[in-house]
């Protein structure tokens, strides 16, 4: 009895990516999927000569990096505001966000030359009109933003220090975090360091295929 043609690696990846995008609230149109695959292909290729990420498993890139990055999309205060990806590294979360919604205005700041070169290459290859790359230490950025995104940057007090020159009244800092117990400790240190009333909330998120791993987003609205 015929069992049918086995699924190719690319078909498996397309199915995995499409299902996760739908779960996260996106419509996986062909152009978007092609852009994600171009990003993954280039990330794996560059990673052979430049240490951008640890694991180069394509499924893990999709799940632990792309899906994880996109969990924040629904939490952005407005899709029209200026966004800073603080210490963008290999482009997470900013590149998945820009691919999923090219209308976003995102500045990716990365001080390491090779990583900044990778980001610039992806901006060109993907044709992202609202994506800008700045090769600089974030502490030397003297432009303010509406939203500051931070993924794997450090604890909240350090994050606030690094972002201090980019903060204005009403700036929203959005940090990707893990367990709530670790967040409680970081928030206590942040409150001891930063004076004034700031609106802080924690949003639990679920990453497709990582249901058993605790993920939280810390959202800090800076007061004047």
C-alpha cells in the first residue's frame, strides 16, 4: 500500500513555521515565509564564520528565536511608534518583528562590527523599509524612543542603565524574561535603583512548542 511521499526538510520547516505564526496571530503569507527562510539560511551561513547564535538547528532557530521574538508583538503599545532593539545581536527580536510587520519603525543597535554587518546585510536582502542598523554602543545613542526591546541583554537594573540615554517620559521598556521568581528579584533591585513611580507589569506568554517552559515579558512604562 502506498504511503505517500515523505515530507522534505523545507516542507517540514514551512509547516512548523506556518502553524506557529498562526498561533501567534499572524497570517503566514508566502512572501513572509520566504523572507523568514532567507533569514534562517543567511543566519546559518554567517554563523559558520561569525558566532551569532549557539544552536544552528533550524527547528530550534524557528522555535526558540523566531517564535520567542514574536510573542512580544501583541504587547507593543502602538505599531506606529519608534522601537529600539537594544543590543540586537543576531537580530532577535527585531528582525522577526520586521519580517512579520514591515511597517514597524525599528532601530537595531549593535556595537560588534560583524553582528552589525549581518544585520545590515539582512536589512538589504529582505528589503525592510523601516529597519535601521546603528553600529554603536547603546550607551552612546542619544536618540529617544517610544519603545525599547531587550532580549537576553541582562538583568533589569543593567538594562535600565544601558537604555538611560534613549528614555523619555512615557517610554515603554519591554524585556524578555523567564521564571517569575527571577523577575521578582530583579524588580526589587530595579526599584531600589530607579526612583519615582513607574508602571510595571508582567505578562505571561506562551511560545509555540515550548509550552512547558516559563516565559514572561516585563513591561515598564517610564514616568517623567
